[in-house]
C-alpha cells in the first residue's frame, strides 16, 4: 500500500521577523506540521523568484514567503520590494505554467509564533489537498533547471 502524500514546503523567511517568529513558535512549544523547511534570508527583499522556481524543481510542493509586516522591514522597504516583484512576476509565472496556488505570501512578526504555526498548518493542508507538484521536477529531470 502506498504511503500517504506528505507535502514538502519550502519557506523563505526574513531573519528579523518571521524567522524570529518561527523560533518563538518552538520556544513556546506550539506544535505544528513538520513539513516545512525554512530558508533564512536577511530580508524578503532578497528573494529572487528563481529561488522559488528552484525550490519547486528540487522537490517542493509548496512555497511560503514571509517577512516583516508593512512598515516593519528592518531594511525600510525590502518587504515592499518583494511584494512589488511578486506583482510583476506572478503573471509571468502563471504564463509559464506555475501553479500559483502553491505560493503563499504572508507577514509574520517576531511576536507571532502562533500565527506562524497556523500559517504552516494551513499551507500544509492546502498543498496536501492539491497533491504532489511533479511538473517542475520533471523539467529538472531533463536538465531544465
Ligand atoms: Fe523582514 Fe525586510 S527585514 S522583510
């Protein structure tokens, strides 16, 4: 009998807010789904959408992008840059066939450990319902990565 599908979620988070919030989740002993792998960046403004594509080609079924709330970015406007970049690239990603339902943006502050747990649980359930994301992995298998 086949194993039930367990999604792999990659989370790109900023160091100052969401990473600290995720840390608070752990120190508060709040339980949440173990499906997420966190990649810590200095700021969401650092995120290049090639990173998101690479996450999918390397096996992720879903991606979370999360940083400081608006007006709280430690580099002043990195989160606004990330949001603007997303607005520009989402149409392009959709055009090339990326399932946008698998990319989730959020703001989680250093004080929102419970929100981080809720976000991970919601995204894991959503991606579990969507099923495995094999399309981009197949591109990587033929060398388009
Ligand atoms: Fe957190 Fe910029 S430092 S989004």
